[in-house]
C-alpha cells in the first residue's frame, strides 16, 4: 500500500511493522481524524491468521492488556483489521537504548505487567503460545504495556465442563525459537506453563541483557542449550529473587494451575528490595516520546490528540465470569459487575485448525 491510499474510510499512513502475517500501517479515519493501526494480509493464504485473530480479540475486549479492535474488512485481495494505535515493542526499544538493555527497575516492572496480561488471558481460557518482546508493545498514552499477536492463541479449557483439555499428540512446533519452551521444541502440546516459560525467558533477557542462545538458528541446538544451561546459576549474580519463580514454572504439569499470586508477590518484593517505585520513569519514556513526535510529523497532526479510545481505566475483578477464579490479581480483569457470559461462552465458534507450524 502507498501512503495516502484510501481503504474505505481510512487514509494509509507510514508503515509500522511487518512479519510473516503481512504488514501493519498507521491509518487516519477520514471522518473523525483519529489515528489507528491497520493490520493486513493477503486473502490468498490458505490459513488466515488475521481472521482468527479478529475472532479472538472479539472475545477479550475490555481488558487493558489487549488491543481494542474497531473495524475489519477486505480490500484488493487483502484482509484487514483496525486496532488501536500502540507504540513500539520491547525488542525495538531495547535496540534503541544506549546500553541495548533495560535497567533492573524497568525490567522487573515491565515483566510484572506482562505477567498480569498472561494471567488475564489464561483466566479467559486461552494460551498465547508466542510470548516474546516483539509481541509486547508500549502504549503511546499512558505508557502501559499491551500484548499483541493472537494468531497462535488456543483454547485450553472445555467450554461446557470447564475442565482442562487433554494434551494432543504431534502438534508441531509453535512459537519463536529463542523464547519457546522445551516442550515446544519437542513438539508437545502447549499449555499455561509454556507461556510462563516464555515469559521467564523474556524476563531473563530484560534483566541479563540477552539470552545465551539468542541468534542461534538451528532449532535442535537451541533446545540443547536451553536443556543444559544453568539458569539458576546465572540468576545468582543478576537477580536471585527470580530463582523460586523458575523452579515453580518448570515443576508445573501440563494442566496444573500456575501460582500467579506467588509469582507476582516475588516480583513485587524484588522491586521493594531495590527501592523501585511503581511511578519511577521507564527506560522507554524518551524513545516513546520520539516515536510519537515522528508519527505526529508524518501525519501533520498531534498524535496525542488523535489516538482513538484505548483499553485503559479502572477494572473490577468482581465482574469476571471467568474460567478459573484468580484471587489477588493486581489489575482486575473486567470493568463492570454485569455478567459477561460472552467471555466464556461461544469460544468454540473460533476456528482452531492447527495444521501449520511457526518457527521464526
């Protein structure tokens, strides 16, 4: 697509990113002047992750850690969806920091937010299966993180009985090599524990500055290094607070409930022990400001004034009619006390054909 091209009521702006799915553009609603993001893919693909992602997003709206979806359609052989405009990813920001790594204050607080996002997703009956820094974006306003890319999401609970689905056989590799669990490398079915392994690798990378196997291309070599690497030994110098979390995660069985409250409590104590406050500046603040200014220049408007409504605000856990009860969550999930039957019903409508592999 070209800048200035019109797709229905949207004017195409600068490209924001791309991947195996297609491309993401910034767009401006011609009627309202609001700025959004448009994700596109070709309709010729046998598998259509955008169509599936739109269905998943439709089931998790109203939670602050997930993008708000506004519109969708097709254009010149392309499928597209309109979502809120979000900022750069954690991986992009790290590459633009002087030290190319995060401070411990930003690493721990950001990791805690990602944990809350995962807990929210899991409580609604989904596993993500591709947690990585590239799928964690920083919102432009007010700077909260947002989990994206739901093309590999899978339902893990039976929608009638609410019991955990049994593991499937020979599912193939799912995820991204650097952050995937050993179960993914072994092509086993994935569950909540595997999302948490990926979350821990993300946390380790933010605290340590890199992953020992980062940049390796051979899947088996990466898996072998993960199997033999002494993570707890490395954490002794960097952040020993995280060792009990790792030990808990790798002890989980396929269908076992993770102890999110324990994990979050350890993370918060790690912050307290270092004098880290919730309102301390984040390492990304300066970069996100530049990112917004560049977008404002390209659009010729103040992006802060033109961003569409986002999923932020006060949320009340008492309104959750979820798949499991999760006490003690720091950021409650549903923003009103009315029963949200659509949250847990009709998930079986989603097309869950799992005949593909992703190993990027």
